[in-house]
């Protein structure tokens, strides 16, 4: 029988915006839900340039990408893993012109480990995110500590 663990509460990551788990651990893998750049303390998406009315006039995709990876790292930590355990990443971009800048941040986050990756252009994302990142990682074996 397969052992499945649902991770529904994560410290240092925003709560899911719908009825879903942050991650599910099954058959030695951690399947993480897509993470946006929202700060878990302020509930404000990272990297936004707002006018006096709160309307977005610009954004920094690098800052948003780092926010996504910060949240993803927190989700993985809740499952006893880290970014070094990631084997697959899906990146969703509202504007494919942000690909090169996102790729710079990706190289910062994964300087040695190179997981497989797919980058997909999308029409929109929840909240005020211009990027969302989801991942699959290898779960630690019982008794192993986070790397």
C-alpha cells in the first residue's frame, strides 16, 4: 500500500489560495504546488512597483522569482527536503520576455544541481504574480535529515 502524506500547513509560506495541499509526499517523491511570490508575513507579492492608487506600473521578475523560490524552499523544508533535492521544475511566466532574467535567478538557486525544467508562457496567474514555480523533489528516507 502506498503511503501518502499531505502537507497542508507550512511555516514561512503563504497559505494556499484554494482547497489544495502545499505538497504531497508519495512513493519517495514530494510533489509541490505552484508557489507565487507572496510574502507570508505581509501577504504582498514581491517585486511590484505600484502607483499611489496601488495599481501595478511595473515589476521585477528577478525579485518575484526569488520570492517563489523562497516559498518553495519553505514547502520543501516542511517535507524534510531542500532545493538540492529538486529533480523537476515547472516555471509559468506571464511574459516570456522575462525568460532570460528568470533564468539568471534559476542559475543562482541551482548553481550545481540542475533539475529538469519546463518553462510555460501563460495568460495570467493568481494574485499579482508574473511568475509561478512548482517542483518535484526526492523525499528523504526515514531517519535522513534535510540536506
